[in-house]
C-alpha cells in the first residue's frame, strides 16, 4: 500500500492567556489579496496582553528529584498531586476562566490574599508556540516525503490572531524558518456574516442559542456532584467569603490557564487527583452536548468542512453550497487548490469536534450521564481528542487490491481479489495502536484503543 495524500486539520495550542510583545505593524503590498495578507492583521479578534511569567520566582519546586542535562520542559514542577499515583499530566484540560476574588483567606488559600488576575485573552502562549512548532516537525518526519519541492502549497487558517500564529509556528516546524518559500497562508475571515468552514458556528445561529446549551447544563449538574467536598474544604479556609461550587470550579479552571501562561499556578495544589478526573469529565460533558452528537447543531457546524474534503477528493471546486464553505474562495483553484499532495487547515477545538460529528464517527456518540461517574474506558475524552494543539490527519491510501475485511498483523496476504482501491484513514493525535482485527472501513486511531468504526461504502470510506 502507498500513501498518496494527507489532509491535515489542527486546532490551536494553549490560547486564551498569554504574554506577547507589542505588535509591530509592517508594510504590505497592496497587490497581495486580503485573504493572503498576514500583516497587518485584519479581524484579529481580542488580543488582550497578560502579565509576563516569572517562574524563577514563583515555582515552589524548581528542581525535580532527577537530574536533567538538557533543557527541561518549562512547566514541570516537583509538586505531587494528591492521589495521582501515575503522575499523569493535568495541564491539557480546558474550561471557562473567571477572575477570583481576594479576601481574608487562610491555609492553602492564603496565597489569594496577595493574588490578582493577570491573564490575557485569546492570544498564543509560549508553550503553545512550542507545541505547534513541534507538531510541524513531527508531521515533517511523517509526511515530508509527500511534499513536492517544485510547488508552493496553500495552507488555510482564520484571521484570529492565535489562529494565524498557530499556523505560522506549525509551518516553521514543518518547513523551517523560510517556510514562506514553500507555503502561502490563506486567512479566512472569522467574524459573523462571513462563511468559514474552519469556524462554522458563526453561520449556525442556534449553536450559540439556549437550544444548544445541553453540554453546559450537563457539566453544571456534574460540577455540583464532584466538587461538593472541595467546596466544603475550601470554604473552611474562607471565613469572610461565601464560596459556591461555581467559584470553586473557576479556581480549578485557573490552574491550567495560569500554568500555560506563567509556568505555575497555586490553584493546582488545591484539588485531589479524583477531583481533576471530575474536572476532565465536566469538559467531556460540555463538548458532548455543545459540539458532538448530543448537540442539535454539532453536525451542522462541521458539515462545511466535510463538503470541502469531498470536493478535494473528487477534484472539483465548489460551484454551490448550502453550508459554511466560503464559495468566494472555494470556487477558485487559486484559493482552493486541487492538485496538492499535502493540505494543512487550522481550526478550533470545538469546530474539530463538530467536524468529526459531521463525518459520522459514532464511536464518540454514546451518551455521557451528567450524574457520573466518568467511565475510564469511555470513547469521548476531550483531553485525548481535542487537547490544545490537537491533530487530525486524514490519509488517502492506495492499495493494489481491496484490503481483506478480516486480517491480522501476521497475515501473509492482507488483500482480497479485485482492482486497485483507495481508502481514507483518519488518525486523531497521531496514535498508532489499532485493534488486532481490521475491516475494510475507515480506521480511526485515538489516544486510547477504540474499535475501528465502519462508515458506509460511499464517498467517506472508499474511493475508486
């Protein structure tokens, strides 16, 4: 079998809170169409700058128990999390940030007496830059052979500042610092009233309406269950401030955001490992109801990108659309090329969830009970599917004959009788393990072992 084409879809890495230098506006030629213009930024969105990190002063455990002779990961500390016997990372979790309130706090909360909110808003943090660069390097090792060095490809992102920066850092990792010789970024406007398959919610009004609040509602139910003990425990340290579950959840949410912005957060040590597992499940509930199969609008938000994938595979531009696809761009081969062996698209985590839903990958469809407890073997774990810097690789694989429906790794002949056949292979976050028995279907690899899901033998799963 041979790998012909890769269509790559990535989410941004570690946005929402950061410190960046003041933007330097550079001149740009008026001959460059707006959708290829990266400076000055247009429709960049809010880019509030936060405070600069000072980890040398704020890290309470800067040196771990083992020696390091190379640059250590900047977000490591030697502080354990109560109950975390596997020393698993909690810093890929996500939530909604709300500012804390200082008062006469004691014990583990005494740091709040001098604490202030210093996070920025919706710009890329340093570790996010690193993660996107590393992702580009990884993808070069995986797919660099497919790049036609005589061509300059079009890669797509949106006009939001963190989306543009994510794409640029990835490109620098894949091609090197001279990546502009190999690729041109196409910036699709991310604003209301503009069609954009990489931000499909703007063209789906109900996606931001109460009808689509099931995920938030389910998450709130679960928060009131798993944070009961934490609320009582922290209330005892807050004699002059009445804490409720929402306050405690916001404290928990500040841990990952402050960690990726400043390198350390005192909020992390306030919670047990079981409570961090509960936090992870609250995010799963939110995504399941707001973006995946429990959402009444999940498929609608993602369908525009599915339409574009089918157009690429069938080698035609779009001449009409009833989705979020931007017909102005997608009807022109200059902005919607059909002859590339590599395609790079950069989107948001929630939009990628909607895209997977629109593709019909129903192994992520089982209903998650809002009452818990979180099943450890559940298929939908957002920190596995859409962590910061998530990756979805869509491989087009050609086989000399149809692949046998039932085969094992030790099979001497994995083909059946028939003509050359092409397949689509989905890889989510570059995980290699797959079930021992394969079928003649799209295979979806994730961070945890889930069965291959058979799509129909139509355009999604099999191409001739």
